[in-house]
């Protein structure tokens, strides 16, 4: 069931694409409608595919978007949304977790790593929601299940390292490597990052995780470099269809499975379901 949040006090200097990019960290967006209020401000209605994404968006109330601090509300209260399907339940197979399946603390860390300013009050609320609904334990299991698949691919890669079949999996903060610490003494050794092992996180822990993600972005690229594909109107940003990463114009991304790739069969199939 789609869930809509209403956003007020958006500066007219903030573009529709900037609004979409800002809220895409919360989860898949079904529709955005922007209305001019006066000479300086505009409002928006953002409809997500899943209630969990709307719940995350409510945490962004009083957060800076462009030059203005925006006000985010919803038809359902945040407490009502808390009873909806929880984070990390029913994760799909693949090398990437859907944005709605991640703990709120991880999503907030992604916002911070991207340079957005999130208040400590919002971070505390995100941590409280994760702890209250047992997100940490469920998320650990999702990661461990994906890790088993990761190791299978890693062993397969050893047969022919020239193929680089793990390039997508090892793509910095977008892939599994952002959730694990590597053991330097072994080629395959790794452990779940401490940040994801415990529900007893603090605001400082979230800021530290944000710095870790920011460092990974510097090492592997964060998808913000958009390249024009010669002979087409498409662009490529290496987003690997990860929500909140794609910086291509709406409908122009050439990455398979990305919500901004309107011509991709996977995207069409998802939109029709």
C-alpha cells in the first residue's frame, strides 16, 4: 500500500530532482507532486511504495533541504506507521538490500555520508524505532544470508580472477562490503561490523558509521559522477539500482533495475506489480 508524506517550506530554489533524490534514501518513490505556494516556497506530496519508507521520511521533519528547513507530515502518524511491516523482513534475494529493509540508523548514516545535516533528535528517534522493533537481530540474519552467497561468489571468482564477477558486490558502500570488516590476514576472512551487531547504538555510533561510509565513497566512488552515453539520451552513474544513490535525471539512468531507468524491463515489471 502506497503511503504519502507532505513536505512544506521547500525553497523554490530546490528542484524537483533534488526533492526526489533527498527522499529516495527512504525507499522507492511512486510519485512526487510539487506545488508552488508563494514566491519563495513550495510544497510537495511524496508517495512511497511502502509504509516503512514513509515512516523513515517522517524522521526528516525539520531537516535542511537546500536553503530551507522542511516540515514533513503524513496522513498516518509515526506511531501508526510503526505497526506496519518492519524493516529487514522479507528481504529479496540479491547482492543489495532494498532501502526499506535497512535499519533507520543505517539510512540516517547514508544521509550524513551524503552531506545532509540530520539532527541528533532525529537520529535518536531512528535508533529508538530500530530497537523497539527488533530490527538489529533481523537485519543481522539478512546480512548473514547474503554473506553466504557472497562467499560462494568469492570462491567462484578464484577460478578466474580476470572476470571480476564480484565487481558489483564489492562496490563500496553500495554493496556488502559496507556492512563487514575484512580480516587483513586472510583473503576471505570477514566479520559483521560492530555497528550492525548490537541494538545498543548511540548518536555518536551513527556519526561514526557515516564517516565510514563517506570513506568508502571516496575509495570506490559514490555514484555521483554521471556520464553521458554516446549516441543516446541516457546517462550512467554506477548506482547499481541502489535507492538514494542514483544522480541521473529522471527516466535517463541506463543502470539495469534502477527506478530512473524507465525503459528497463525489471523496472517496468516492478512498477506494474
